[in-house]
């Protein structure tokens, strides 16, 4: 009996040792993966955080650490345009261009989503033509649009040729997002509206659009953010007046002050405000739907 107990005890001890070794191996794997993730986060967000901090550099400071005081001097210098370029004008043009791109992207993507709900002749060719611009390099595509505009005698500007060039970038994303949203749409809701006497336009306005509202907001967010910071497709199509990304690029050639960092901070804040507004709108819509479903 004692020999049997010794064998059992020895086996239990060996099992515990193996479990400890396995646990130790898992722990090392966990720490390695955690270290890689931390390194990834630091490499991704570290440069941006440094720029945000240096944008509050005192007037005695420069473009690098250490900080020599805290000040809003470079933000004032940015908006008063003492040594910088046309920041105010380029920012205004970028916002207006992004709004126009967003409107066209939402309308065309929504219409494409409705059209592709049923098969038609050549639908595959049309689909690949729509997303084909994602494959083409943006700079090459922008040069091509600029050359065609010059050949046709059309003056390149931010509200004509640049608008078309940016739509070649935003529309494929908008269409793909809309297809994903439409795939979850239940046709029974439209049939119920038609049975109740709704016209096709009433069905779209009162049934389809409210149901697809979160997806449409997502398409609008894609269109705005992609247009707001687009550089390659705008470089050869914006004409003589720069958009904000082009103005930032030109500032890197002649501005050597933290005002460039302050511009990056301002544009990032604007982006986060717009993203937060869109996400907040989606959250409000979902909350109202949940409250309406609970009341019913």
C-alpha cells in the first residue's frame, strides 16, 4: 500500500511540475505578445503624441524636446499667419470640398445600393469599374485627371477636378459599406409599406432611409474623413489654391517652427469632433429604436 501511495504521490508531483512548466511557458508567451503590442501602440501613437505636446512649446523652444515652457503662442501664430501660409483659406476649402464629396458619396452610394439589390445585365462589370480606382495609385490617377482636364480646356480647381479625383477614392468605400448595410435590409418592410398604400418615394423616405440611417452616417463619415486628408489625388487637380493637406505639405518646405505642429493638433481635433458627432448620432438613433421597441 505504501508503495502504491508513493507511486501516486510521485505521479501527482510530476503532473504538477508539468503544469507549472506549461503555465510558465504560457506566461512567457503572454509577456512577449504584450511587449509586442505595447511596442506597436508606442510606434503608432508616439509620434503623434510628441507633435501634440510640442505644439504647446514656448516661443523660446524649437521643434524638438526638451520643452522650454508652455504656451499657446504657436496657435496664435498659426491663425494670425505671421510666418505661415494660407492656413485659414486652405482649411475653409478643405471643409467645403469634404462636404461636397460627402454629399455626392452618400447619394451615389445609396443609389448604387438600391440598384444592386437585383441582378441586371453587366452588373459585375459595373461593380468592378466602381472599385477599380482603389487599385490605381492615387498620384497617377490625379495626374491623369489633370491631363484630361487640360486637354479638354477645363481649368483645374479644388471644386471641379479635385472633387472628381477625390470621388474616385471615396465612392468605392461608400459603395462597399452600403452593400454591407443593404445585405441586412429586410425586404418585408418595403412590402408592408406598399401594402399600406405607400408610393415608391414614400417607401424610400419613410421606411428605407430611417432604417439605413446608421449605415448612411457611416458612409458620410468615410467620405468626409477620406476627403479631408487626401493628398495624392488632389496634388495635380486642385489648381492654384491649396487644400489643407497641400498647404501642410508646402509648409514643410519653408516653415521651421512649432506652428506646423499646432496645425496638426488643430486638424486632429477637428477630425475627432466630426467622428464623435457621427458616432453620437448613430448612438442616438440606436437608443431611440431600442426605446421605441421596448414601448411597443
